[in-house]
C-alpha cells in the first residue's frame, strides 16, 4: 500500500506539491504552549521529509514561486521605501543596515573559521536571520550563473550547501529570536506596556478592529439628567474620538455647538465599536430601531493615503468622525494592522477601512487619496510585464576587475516591484493589486519556493547534519543572537529609538512577523508595529542584496 502510494506521488508532481503545502500548514499551525512554527517552517519540514525519500521539484516551478515572492516583496515595500528615506525613518534604514551587516560579517567569519563548504555562509545568514529573501537570492544567483562556484565545485553542490545550511540554522533562528525578544525586556527592566502608553499619549483607545465589530444604535433622549449637561461636557465624558454621532430633533439633523443642550425626544444615532455602547451610554434613554435613522450610513470602503498634505498628520488632527462623519474601522501599514490612536501619524500607503455614508467616504477619499470599494480585479497586465521586466533587468551585468556584477534575478525582480509599488502609490489606478491578491501571490510564491528548498535539502540533510551539524548550529546561534544584542545597543545609544519601537524595528530588520506578534502582545499595543514597518521595507531589500553578495566571500 505504501509502495503504491509512493509510486503514485512520484508520477503526480502537482498532487505531491499541494500535499506538502497542506501538511506544512498543518505542522506550522500546531501550538505547543502558545508557540507555533508557522507556515514557512511547516512547509520546509514537510519538504525535508518528502525530499529524504527522493521526491524532487522541477526548477521551473520553484523559479515561478521565487519570482512571485520577490516581486511581491518589492511591490509591498514600494509605497514606503522611497518616502521613508526622506523622513525620520532614515533611522530605521541604518538599523536594518547595521543588523544586516552584522549578520553578514558573522556568517562569513563563521564559514572561514569553521572551514564550512562553499555557499554555507549564505545559508547561515538566511537561517540565522530568518530571511527567506536572502535564501532565494543566494540560490538564484548560483542557478542563473551570476555567481560562479569555486573551481572543482558544481553549482548543484553549492545550492545544496546553501539549502542545508539554511534548514539547520532556521529553526533556532525562528524559535531563538522569539525567545530573545520575549525575555529581553524583562532582563533589561523595560516596562513595554508603560513605554507604549507614553508613545500613545497615555491613551489606549479601543479602535474598531473589523467591520463585524461595528454596530449602529439609536436612542431617544428620555433621561432629563443629560439635558442639563452642555454638549462639550458630553463630548469629553463619552466620546472616544472615533465613534460617529448624529443628532436629530423633530426630523431635522442637528449640529450642536459647545454650549448647546440635548432636549427630551432628541434621537441620538451612534455608529461605533460594539465596546463603545456602555451602560452609561444606554442611560440616554430608550433604545429605538436604528433602521430609519441609519439610511445611507453603512457603506464601507478602503481609503489609501497618497496625498502629501495629509502624510504626517495625526488621526486626532484629521478627526475623521467630526470632520467627515465616518468611523475608522482599522488601519494597516504594509499589511500590518495598527491600533487606531489619536497620536498615530498617517504615512503614505496606509490603508484605512472606514464605515459611514457613501458621500462622506467620497469626501474623505478626495482629502486623503483614493477610495477602493469591493476591488477584486488585479492589473494582470502590469503584474505580468513587471515580473518580465524584472527578469530582464536581472540579466544585465558589468565586468569589474574580471568579476561580473549585476542585480541578478532577485535584484531585478525586487527593483521592478519597488518601482511599480511606488508608482501605484502616486497613481492609484496604475498596477492595482488588491491586498488579498498580494497576500496570495506573496504567500503562495514563498511556500512553493520553500517546498522546493525542503525537497532539495531533504536528500542529504541527515548526512550534512552528521558531518557539520554542531558547527552549523553554533554558527546559527551566533548569527541570531549577536545582531539582536548589538542592534539593540546601536538603536538605543546611537539612533535614540524608544525601546518599544526598537524591539519592533529589530523584528522588522530580521523580517520576523512571528516575533513582532510577541512584542505587540507583551506591550499590549500595536506601537511596536510602527517600528516593524519602518525597518521591514529596508531589511527585505538589504537582505536580498546580501544573499547574492555573500557568495563572493
């Protein structure tokens, strides 16, 4: 039975690939005391298992996954990459550069001192810093011929060394980084919760979280107590800074001044997070059916920030509820959810999900940038030609001292993605790639690539581990721990980044979303995500370049 299944899988590569992906997701989703490997590590393990029994993936399939992933990385970073260089975000660029340079130097040094095989340094760098783009760039540099292996060593052997070095060091890179990030604040005596609240201005508003958590309720004022309190006091007492409040008196909309009062019989309609409707709010009077009052108030759309005059402004300054009559449901920056707070500054490319009257949302769109409602189509023309242009760009190289130097496939695809992502932020109708589609391209491309990595490494992973496993593990531990420790000192002493932002930025510099979730959980705030997004765009670019360059050492 097992032999028959083996032969069937050998003849059905599509079945085998998706079986690896499915099993990888199952493995990655398993939690032990709150810790899970995640989909990337899960697919890597599943690939290693199948690879050990001789299963292979065609180079073409892996190259397609590689192209989708690297181009999507550039596209996602594009809107922020160029703008951040002109802002305070230059600090995050230097942090990402410092951590990448530290990991790069340590990987090269470890390979020399421990006499490791050619290509292993690239695997150690990718695994120790948990950077899939580094691995992808290193492998593609060898496969495409941009980097010539040492005399007497074949390209296949170098690719194998890169892959096994990555596979052995990645697990500590993932688990070790999470453990360090979790333990470091306590070791240094840092109160992340207090630090986050300071940066939030001492406030911790609820925000809305998702459209499913938004509610609309209407009350007829029957409690005389609230008719004796002026509007400005009611505002200070009840308003959370985000809820949309509409008052009707005898069928007419009313916009009360600071010193005006409610009257018995007034209808107060509130659109807000379900947590906003406290018992005290209900004391206004009897709750009535909100259907009549809510006509035209429940359109939902995404607004993308592109206009320069609002970049840098805080949510408090914009006052979306007061000035535009819309409720901010959530806000994302480079796919990372941020907790709405009055002091949060908007950045180019931020995506705001808002609910409210359609014409109000349209007005907000003209102020902030562009509106997207139920966008399902991808601009496949730009997407396809973008990947093609990136591939062509990677073919060009120049000779410097007898060495061929060029962007390579990884650099070309990344550059094309960066340019198209940036142009999309300038002209929102160009290169449209909905968030869900981008996630699929990026995740699916990465997992196809990782399945190929696992299948390639599985054939000789046991032999490599027995020969050089302890050396590789030692090198991986050093490459994971040292950049974090030195990066923290550099970030605090030289760059003067607040601790809670710095920890988020360090996880971004090592492209570890799993570690970011640990920091945000410990801080009970999304403030660390601001540091993560600041460094993440630079880290992906720098570590992709590092994956190709390290092969010269």
